[in-house]
C-alpha cells in the first residue's frame, strides 16, 4: 500500500505532482530483495503501524536515517536521543 501522489495546478494550469516527504518524483527506482530477521520484521511492522507509511517508505526512511547517523559517527561525531520529553539524553551507539 503506497501513498497516492496528489496533483496541484500552477497559475498557468500546468500540473505538478507532489509526493509525500522524502520521495522524489522523477528519481529512478531500484528494486531490491531483503531478508529480515524476526526482530527487524517486528520493528518494520511497528514502524508502519505508528507512521501509517508503507513498508517501502519505512525501509527507505530507515536506510536514510542509518546513513545519516553513520556519517556523523564516522566523522568522529556523537549522536544522542531523548526517549521521552522528560528523559535524559542517551548516547546512541551501534554495535
């Protein structure tokens, strides 16, 4: 189940296609097959339940977030998360 693109019209009547956040309209797609562990499969199910995203959108977003965090860490940076508004910051580590 993927989100439908919406159509907008400019002042001259031309159609513009708008996609959900993070999606490119003219980018080529690459089809891949992945084998998920039970834990990853459960996390994916939880992510789509919480966000309403499709599995494809959730996986795309997860890969982008992972690459972003890895870039920070590989450059000597540190990433922190706050699990809730009243919680202390916790250092994010990948093992």
